[in-house]
């Protein structure tokens, strides 16, 4: 990898594109992979975890791409999904710059950014019931936080966090 | 060269603006029943992957099901064969009667009824929280906006937008979908149905004094160019009346299992 770190070069771009594409395809079956009623948000998980290796600009781009792919697949609310994910990706990368890299950071940041993106979507149309959705948000954030452990550990073997 | 953090803010703002723009393009395309070019491009790449993921999960479920007792599997297979044979008899009779109806309508110079032919489709992605399904069929198989989608027994939703090889279905549980429906009675109680949650739909009756009761079957009313009359939707489980406002509505439990539907038919 280059000295700058991050998802640089064709390798990084290809890995990011494949992971984001696969996660968007997998999201359509998330209800079948639910644990105790909680569903993971795979594109958001991948975007936030990849953003931990990038600058805040790269994080925003990764979040946007995750939201864009998910919105295209779901066929609805593309603008709102991309909007909330762009902010989540940006915040994930920024948080890593502030806190520093590491597995605990990854878990905490992915949990927090998933919760932020989901809460943002709560206030964007179409209107949703707040309390049931909050429960789902906590479940999804926890699921994503747990899944971030193996994903971050795997990515950490190949990529180094970018210098801000 | 290192970029200043303020430039990163500009990237964030630019991407947020692009998100809003793409969202508005998608909304206007969906209103016309089509998909914008970028949705078509993403779907042409990802729908096959989503289909492969769905098949892999089906294989996993089949493997887990193989642990169910062999006796139960044999019993279910026998029952399946018996039901298929019974359905084949009904299909034959149905085709005969449908042909008769068609020729009578032709004699009376009435337009042909919708929903006569059907296209089988796999659900490649399901987004219950968005009340959307993505199907593996599109324009190339004759699917058009507004066509009803059914599973084995009941209405699942209506086609919202169509691409060359995929389409998006808005499920009956969607609050933004309105369907003409009626409680099967004599005379039938007609109203307008909308979704509320995956397990609750609301049927608002047009006539306050119409007789309805719990457990009445709710079917499509057929007051539509695309949705034929008589497709089962659900059963009434609660009635609500408001005499001051002169409104009467019922809560309906959908017959289609919206959370787990895998194969559907698009009625043309």
C-alpha cells in the first residue's frame, strides 16, 4: 500500500466497489438474516467500515456510493438514503481522525454512524412511526457494530488508515 | 498534497446536493412508471447478484429443512401432489369459463378484462420497511406500471416502476398505495384500501350504512384499468365507526405473507 494509506490504487477501488455492490445486493435479503428481530444494514456497515481507512472526503464518497447503490436497488427514497449515508460516511472517517484507529473505534464508530443515519432517515419522508423505528435502529446499530469486528479486522490486514 | 479539512466540507455539501438531485430524478421517473438510467445500470449489474444471494439462502433453508423428520416431508409431498392435481382441475374449468366470458364481452363490445395472462417472477430483493419488492422481470416480459402482483393466494402489491429486466413493486402495506376494494357480501361493501403496516391494512367504506362484519373477505373491486375484480386481499378483523364524521372503516389482515414472499405472478 502507498504511504498515504487509505483505499488507494486500483486494489482499494476494486475492493470498495465489490464490497459495496455485494452489500447492496445482500440488503434485499437482510430480513432473512435477522437475529432476534434485528436486521443489519449491509451497505451502511461496509461504507462506514471502509470510511475508517479514508479521509473525511473519502468517507463521504463511500457513504454516498453505499446509499446510492441501496437506493437504486430499493427503488425508493434514493435521495434520502444517499443523503443520510453520505453524512454517516463523513462522520465515520472524521471520528477515526479524532479518536484514532483500532478495533474498539471501529465498533463504536460503526454503531454510532448507523444509529445517526437511521435516525436521520426517521425525520426524512416518508413519515415513519418514531418509537418502533427507534427500536429497529438500536437493533440495526448493534448488529452492524458486531459485524464491523470481522470486517474491520479483515480490511486492516490489507489497508492502512489514511492520514488526515 | 494534503487538503485542508474545509475542502472536505465542500465535498460533503456537493455530495449532499447530488443526492438530492438524484432523488428528484428518481421520483419524477417513478411517477412516469420508469426507472432513470442510473437505476437501470445499477440493477442490471446487481439484480443477478441479488438473485444468486436469494438462491444461496434458499439452499441454506432447504438444508436446515432437511433435518425435519422424513415422515413429515413425505406427508407434505403427498399433500402437495394432491393439491396440484386439484388445482389442475380448477385451472381447466377456469380457462373454460374465462373463454366464455371473453366471447360474451366481445359480443357486447366491452373491453377485454385485465389480469388474464400472468408472468412468473422471483423476488430478488425485499425491503419490508420501504414496502417494496424487486422482481426479476421487466419490460422485456411485458410488465407495465400498475399491474397487480399476486402470490399463490392473494394480492401482494402493484408494479410501481419498470426497467428492462427488473421492476419495483409497491406492496399493499404501503400507506401511499390506494386500491379499490370491497368486502365480499351481498351487496358488496365497496371502499378504498390503503396500507398501514405489514399486518394491518385500512379499508374506508364509501357508504356509512353498508353491512360488514369481522372475518369478511376483502377483494379488489375491479374499478381500475389494470387490476381485475375479485383478487383476495385480506380479512376484516376490526371495525371502526365515527358517526359524527360519517366515516366507517375496517382493519384488514392481509392474506399474502408480505415478509416472506419469494415467488409471485404479475397479472397482465
